[in-house]
C-alpha cells in the first residue's frame, strides 16, 4: 500500500504524540494488520530521528521528540546510529562527486574517435606500435615477476640465517649463565667446606688444649628413608655435653636423581631450626647419602623431622622424603 | 516501570498453553508470540514509554493468565493490544502519581546523555558500510543524503534510476538501515 505524503505527516504527528487517542488507536490497529504501513511508520520514524540529529525540527517538535523518543534505551540507540549516519553520508557524497568529476566522454569513446580519425597507413603503424608495446610490456612483466621471486627467496634465506644466528647467540648466552651459576655454587660449597674445616680445626685445638677426648665432639647419626613419624624404632642421636658438631648422614634412594638437594630441619612442633640448600648426594660404601653438618647447639632434646627436597634441572623443587629422629642429651 | 498488580507469575505450563492457543502447535505459536511481542514493544515505544520490552512482557503475562484460566480468546493480536492500552493507562497514572510533570522532564533530560562512544560508532559504521555490496551502499547513502527538499529530490532520482516504486525503495532502505544499525551495535559492543 503506497503511503501518501499527507499520511507521512499524519504518522509524524502520531509519533510526536500530537494526535487524539482515537486516531492513535486507528494508526496502531492499521499498523499491526498491514506490514507495509508498519514499515512506513518505521521509515517516518527514521526520518524524524534524522531531522532531530540534523537540528531540522522546530523547537516545539524537538521538545516533543525528546519527550517521546529519548524515553527508551532502544530508541536512544537509534538516535546514536542516526548521528553517526548523518556524519558519514556527506563523506561518501563527497567521494562520489570526486569520482564523478572526470569528463563525460569515456576513455574508450575517446580512443575509438582517435582511431577513426587515422588514415589506413597510420592505423597499421599504430597497430604495430601497440603490438610492440604489448609484447614489450608482457616481457617486462615476466621479468619483473622473475626478479621479484628471486628477491623474495633471497629475503627468506637471509631471514633464516638471521634466525639461526639469533638461536646460536641465545645458546651461547644460556651456556654462559649456566657456567656463572655453576662457578658461584662451587665457590659457595668451597666456602662452606672451609668453614666446616675451620670449625673442626678449632674444636680440635680446643680438645688438644684441654685434655684428650674421652668422648667425641662430633655426634653422628645416619638417617634412612622410610621411617615414619609414628614408628617406634626412630633413630636417636645421643648428644654429650661437649659435643659441638652434629654430622647427619641422610640416606637417599638410588633412583632419586636430582641436580641438588635441600634440607629443612624442624622440631616436632613444626618450628624450622635449620636449613641448607645446594647439597649433593655422594656414594659411600655402596649407598647414596647426603652429609649434613650442623652445630650441636641447634639441637635440644626432643623429636625432629627432617624434610629432604630435590631440585630438578629446571629448578623445580620436589619433596623426596621425610626423616624422623630423636635427640637425647647425656 | 510498572509492577504487576497480581501475584500471578508466568510458569512453563501457562506459557505452553499460551503458545498452543496462539498457533495450534508450538512452532507456529512461537512465531505468533514473537510477532505479538514485537508489535507490543513498538506500541509502547511509539507511546513514549521508557521500558517498552518490559511492558510488552507484562502484557503477554496478563494474556497468558487469562488463557491459563480457560478464557477463550478469538483474536489474540487484538486482545493483546487491548491489554496493552489498559496497561498504558496504568503506566500514565502511575507516572502522574509518582512525580510531577516538571520532575519528569528534568529526569528525562538527565537520563539522556550523549554516549561517548561516538568515534568508535563512526568507525564501526564505516566498516559496516564496507561490508555492504556497492549497490546497497550507494542506495542507503543516497537515500539518506541531503536535507528536507534535497532529500526528497535524491529519493526521486534514486527511484528513477533503480526503476522501483517509492514503497519498495523505502522498504529496501529500511532493511538496509536496520541491518547496518545491527552491525554497528554489535561492533560497538565488541569494541
């Protein structure tokens, strides 16, 4: 059903809320029975929105529009869209005008007119020239494509070489860092050993200065894996009053292959009293064990838990086992 | 937004009954339901309500209640419009009761603030226009080009060029505009 211009005005008045109730009902009833009419209302609605965003509405209509159209979020979205469309349309109109600017006669028509104006000899010469240009052009295109392909291959090779060089540099850097790390660890172990030797030497001197030892100043205990906290046969370390150092031999299963080990010594109440990292397991008499030396003053009579952790090549720490022992003082 | 007077709420059984009453079977009932709901939303929008979709749902709820109570409705679309008009009266009365006209105006003024996503909307619209075919892009841009009389002249030229009547042109422009707006809203939502 075609919509008359006066109908458009009526619909616009309806949309602005200017019609009496009976007419509004008429329009609504018709809209929901006639899809074309419904579409017409939407089209008029769009035009009203466009006029609003272009400031083309009278002050009164503008107020009515705002009262009715800006009430719901859905319609506000339509207003936002109309604002964007109003800004975009002139941009495209300008592009279209620019595109239409060339003269009315097309290049093809001009070319045809030019050929028509030539005499037969000139036409033949022109055809020969065009043929030459076409053949030359084709050769040039082929040659350019070939060179471009070569250039692309060379670029790819160059890139591949660069990538290889970068990978090698990264490997060298990694190796250098690893060497530095190993040197630092070696140094640390050396210092620890020197400290232990010094402690032993001092103890030895003390012993020599007083009297020959009737009892050892280094108390030793071997801890084996697999002893639970609740086991009754937990090993006991007997500390004499003159014991200065405690040497713990922590047994490690052969399959526990780690870069290094770390130890945490805790009281039965969970209080950490000693810890040491970067320890290595050594084979002694057919068994693997980690030696740990600590001052005897650290240990008070009571029950202890020693947790052993292994550090993988990647630097990840994993639990290896827990060892329990008692300490008695004599 | 108006709150329902009754404690009655739509349940699955009542909704199934409504769909059957609307279309005889569930599929055609669903289609009719969507059509009625769209029309109701448009109606509340045209009448300047703030929450058209909520009011459309409330109207359908009231209709579903009647169907569940066994009331025989011959023309569901017309019945729904009747309920919607009664609901509209309730909304207007409620609005008048709750606030004076002046406050209403002030609140409206405050409620609408220009969204600050104008630039992203423009970018989205440019992209969405590019996704249209060249023919459709030209159509929508020329249809909405110009002001007042210039716009009318443009549309006449477009009708002549495409050889289609005004209503066909209007429908095409309308569909394209709806498609573009949907594309822009989706794009803005993603941004």
